[in-house]
C-alpha cells in the first residue's frame, strides 16, 4: 500500500484514531495544532470500515497543505458475532491493522518523527517502536479516566467479582470516588465481550513513550498532582502531558436548521441547549420523559432530537440511526404547547456555535468529553445525562469534583431519569442559586482554559511545545 505524506522538510507525525467522530475529531484537531503552531506535517490514518459522510466532510475541512488524510484498506471483522458491542470492533481494528500500518510507515518519503494513536490503539506501539519511531497515546478523555485505566489491569487481577458488584467505591489518588456501577460500559462486568480485550489494551499503555491528555491543569489539579508523584515513584511509567482543551472552532458548522437565528431572538443566558452527541440515543420512554420534563420546567430550550432506540444507548455511533421523523416520537401536542419557548431540531445542530452563542445559558449533555470541553471553553454549565462509554464517570467528575454540572438521578441504576428530576434540574441550572454558582465556576474554567492554551507561557502550550521540540530533535538526528 502506497501512502504519501506531505512532501516537506517539516518533521512528520503520523496519527491513528479508531472509528467514531469522538475519536477522529480530537486527533485531527491535535494534528492541526501541531502543523499550525509547531511546524509539522501530519498524516491522519483512518479505518475505511466505518467511513461516513460526516467523517468525510470533516476530514475534507482540514488544511490540505499540512494534513493528509489516508483511509486504510478495509479490515475483515466477519468473524465477530453480529451483535458484538462497539468496543469489540474498536479493540479488533488496531490489532488487525498492523501489516497495513507497517506498509504505510515504509511507504512514507518523509519518515515519521513520531506516531500518535488513541486510547484503543496501544497494541500498535510495539510495532512502531520496532520501526524506530517513538509512539505516544493521545487520550481523548480526562485524567480521572486515565488514572482508572492505568489501574484496571491490576484491579482485574485482585478483584474476584464484577466491578459493578463492589460494595464500596474505588478510591484512586487525587480522584473523586468512583462506584463500580459508574465504570465504563465494557468494564462493569467481566463477562462483557469487550472486557478482556480492553484490559489487554490498557496493559499496553506502558509501551507508550508518553500519554497526551485532552485536559488542562486547572480542570483536575488534585489528579494531576497525584500523577506527578506516581511518575517520580515508579520507574518506566509513561509521562503524562496535558495538551488540552482541544476543541473544534465551529467555523465550518453550517446552520441548516436556522437554530442560530432563533437563538438571536432569545435573551442572554436564557436557553438550555439539549443534545446527546453524535452517537447517543435515548430510549422511547426516556425521550417522552425528557420532553415532558423540559415542558414542565418552563425554561427556554433548543433540543437536538434523534429517533429513539430501545436497544442501544449508542445506536447512532456508527450510523445515522432511524430514518423516521424524530418528532413522531414526541408526546402528542408537545411541539404546539412549547412553541413559544422551545425549538426542536432534528438530528444535528452546530453545537460549538450554539454553545458560543450569548443566548445559551446551559447544556443538557451526555457528557462525552469532547462536548464537556466545548461547554467549558465557552463557559456554559451542564446538566449531566450520561449514556454510554465513560460518560457516567465524566458526569461524576464534572458534578462532584470540577463543579460545573448538575446530575439528576435515575429511577434505578442505568434506568430512566423521570420528568420531575429533569424539570427540577433545568429550573435549578437556569434560575436557582446552585445554578448561579455553577455559572460562576464555568466562567472561571473558561478563563483558565484560555490561559492554558495561550503562548508562550500557557501550561498546555508549553507541554506541547516541549514534545514538539523533542520530536524535531529526534527527526534531525535520524535524518
């Protein structure tokens, strides 16, 4: 397989995200930052198994003079059971792409100065080390989740029961207490089809030359302090580099639904933005409760509505999901009753531009880390409604440690959040005293995020600059 990187004297970085916009976007943003601010060229390798129009459009928007996007040939997953969870696919693809990855590296005219994979790609690190290229993990989540991931292989060996059956929370240095029921989906039960593969991947994190995390110092100060102490105490532990928050600019987001024009007519900080990410799906019952809760709250809202799924909470992760009109699943008369205060948008809205809008005063979110950072960068507090992956842990972090979210309680573990809880959370965030405190904290973190990224002295800017200089030095020595 012939793969051409950008022909340039600039040092070259190769990046490998696993499928899903939540994985591709952060690594692509990282590539753009490396090329724009630190003088690199970049090649982004993607998996053709799960190419999508949305991904193609996003990749086409990247600066073509510095970032090359290359789709790897399709990799057979036919041996996986038809009902395999998403995580099983994400574990299998990097392990099976090794011959293709070797061919790609050998075909580059401009040799790679560094290789960066995402959290599922650690199995590729031994190959790139064999090829003489330093390999790093870009961790698109937070320090708390990384701390858990680094501990899980050891916890697996010393814990006989499923983590969700542990009577007491897991307490990790510097971290908020984490209940086993709030572990990421494939890790709560040892019988989950992706449990063993994910544990194996986490065991490979020690092969990394370093781990880059999409967070910043002020977001998780106590966790960072604990990690630094452990790095000093444990020889051979990969150093952790905070390089975030890396979020989309939103400049390429079209407003086909006209929701920004609607926001222009609303008072400042008055609208609750409701959206559950590119992959999230509510159940039919939860969609009904969400609608009735928003109506009962009396708050202005802008809701991105997707058809429900009663099978998977991540039903839209790889697909556009149900093709029906989502409004067919709303309570009868809901649209008419809320037309003066609410706006329902089918399937998609320009999220970054909505969060940046002066009328947006809150974000009812699934707490995917990309969305959490986008909300933080724009100073918007949240209502946490996690759906899948590590979102339950993110919700706890944002509500209990960071202090920018309210988390309404479900009726039972993993169950439906009722309309009363939804209405109360919306009222509190938008009008209550706790909501005012959350708004103040969100504005503080917005300023801190801006400082972290600012050259020349921002903490995240300096962290990435140090890595860039190290990679450039290595490239010049091998030239």
